């Protein structure tokens, strides 16, 4: 079974190599910045979760039980039923944070600072998002 982290990690490099979407050179013509790659990835996750078929026992089926406990089974079913909306909401929060925490584009002192929190770039929020999603 694929997890959110699996989808985030697996990207195909233009030369066919599998690579993390948040690593590699960010300079040069045609290369996205680390911030732009992370934002694009989270937007893609949000879009895919919004397009996904809502889970329903009649449309997808009931996953095999991993525990004999009835309570665990109820928790599993509740998780599957709500996962699409929860992933979409979580991706939306990440998008909002990434749109707020962007590298400064000006010259001088503001060029290496975050536009949202005014800390040195990369700011702690962006650094933590990268750590959590890779």
C-alpha cells in the first residue's frame, strides 16, 4: 500500500532517475527552487485527493481486518472513510503555509529572509515542512 510519504518521495528526474522532489540543484535555467518544488508537490497531493473517489464499502470494499478486535475494525473503517478529506485538508494547510513562507525576492537585507516570518531563509517553518514531507 502506498502512503502519502511514498507519493511525496517518488518523483522521476528528467533523466529517468527516481529522486526526492526537494533535493537537487535549484539554480540554472529550467530548475525550480526548493520552495517551488515543495509547493508543486503539495498542490499535486491536494488535487489528487480532491479527485479521488470517496471511500465507501460499496465502491471500494472493506479492507481486510488486521485485528480480531471489533473496535479496531471500526477505527479502520472510520479512518478509510475520512482519509480523503483529511489528506486534502492537510495538504491545504501545507499550501497555505508555503504561500506565506516564501524566500524574499528583493535585494539587500531582505533577499535572504522569509517573506512571512522575516527570519533567515530557509525559515524554521519551511525547513520543518521539508523534513516532514520528505
